[in-house]
């Protein structure tokens, strides 16, 4: 037995096919029948005469508070309210979640759902977007894809718990070491659960990121009351100087986030390369404005350290200009140049920076180029 919805769909498909033939007056007659049917409410709930489209029950969701570590799983229900069959090309949320969507063709009036799994591993309130793109099966009738954006909000909170975390040391000190990029030092940070519930660590991180320190992933298995565990932090003494920061540990403990001070001293020069420039500022003074002329700034340097020096980057602070450094390693005692180029396109004074990154023990160095471009 034919349904009203089926008849409406077939009428519209018939009109489309006739439009591509020479009998356009018949197509207009069929479309007139559809308009008349919609006016009397026969096809209005059955089909949209615009284009294939997925209509979701809701495109804005708020799940309220969710406990940290507890994955959020939900379904997005939809219906093809268009007049043509379509398929979902992609459905993603930029790596924040995993979306499982139908791979088969979705016909007019057909319903379906998308399963979304969002891992709650970051505290705080956030709104996330899911982008969905669908295409018609018959692209001769409808060329444009259907873009859908679904937003969902969650507030991730720490679960209520009676565990208590306490470090067995008041601070972590790596002491004094020589600058040596081939070495690695390790320390184990011990902690105890003084509470009555199981303790679960979520993460341990440095308050101020430093690439010469590396925290090995913490053990996320529950720690029973009264038990002791530890996690590892490693240091590669690649930069010399005094370092002070905090290690912040996030867990489900009732005493919240806790931190422990971290200190280290790396002496120079040790066995690290050292980047030493002859000058950090070059001022060319007054120069006549000429859009076709380029000014060259040459910063000469020496590797005064005890290992090969590698220039990783030379970044100009903005146009019109660029900078570049040597590609080959510079041995101890060797020389090199960082060259900056500036176009005389605008009159007036200028001051630009070149940030030089390397494996040197004295870290990144900022160079400055100055001048005054005067009119002709």
C-alpha cells in the first residue's frame, strides 16, 4: 500500500527527471501538484522541496557537570528531511572526541543517529563543536554539500573523594651539573595516600614548560589508602643557568591540586655549544627610500662552546623582511653568519627583531636591526 509520503517523494523525483528532458511543461504540472498538496498540508510534514538535508533533534546540547576521567557518551538523532538520498562524508570534532556515523545511504524521511564518545580528561567548562558534511547520492540534482554544526557543552569537575595526597619530600633539587646534552639525570618523586579512599593521579606537569625536563607519564591506577607510589622526572642539562619552577600534580584527592618546587643549576660552558655574536644590534642610520632596494644585515658569530652548534631557526619579527642562518653544524671555534634582509618599501624609522634558535647552552638570542628610511 502506497503512503502519502512515498507518493510525494515520487512526484518530486518525477518532476526532476522531466526537467532534464524536453517535456518541461509536464514538470511544471507535477510541481504544481506538489505545491497544491503542500498548501493543503498533505506533503508539508513529509518532505522539504529545497535540497537533501539532515535535521537533528537538537544542535546545542549542555550536559552540565561531568566527573573527571568519566567518558561522556551520547547520541545525536537525525532525519533526512530533504527530497534526495544522501550520505555522510565526514563527522569530526577535531580530535576531541570520536564520532561513529552511518556509512550507508540515508534516504528521504529515514532516521538515524551518530554515537559520540568524549573523554573527559581536562577540568573546567568548555563548548565543543562537531562538524558534519553530507553529500547527495545524485549530484546532478544538488551540487552543494550539507554542512551541519552541532555544539555540546560540559563542565568537567573533580569527583568527590576522601583521598589525600602528600609528597614525601618538600622539594626536588637536581643539584649542580655541567652543561652536557648527551647526559640524562633521573629523579623519582614519591607520594603517599593519607586518605580513606583510593587515590588516582590524572597528570603531572611543569608550571613553566622547559624542554630540558621531561616528566614520565604518571601511574593512573588507583592507589589504596596508606600506600606509596612515585613518578619519574628526567633532566637533560642542555641549557646553563639556574632553574626554578613547580611540578603540579592533578588528582582526585580531596586536597585538590598539589605542587612541589623543582630546582636545578647547570654550569657553563661544560660540553655544550655556545652561540656568541659580535654584536646584537645593527643600526644602518639614514638610507634613501627605494622600494626596489634591499638592505642586508650580517650578524657574525662564533661557537665558543665545546660541541657542534646547530642553528635551528632565524625568525624575522615581521615584514617587509626575512632572515636565514647556516644549515650546516658549526664546530667548536667555528664561525658563521645570520643574515637579515629588509626591503626599503616604507619611509620612516624601523626596528625589527630576529630571534635565533639553536642547540646552544645559552639558549635563544634576540638580534635587532634598526634604521631610518628617508624620502628621496
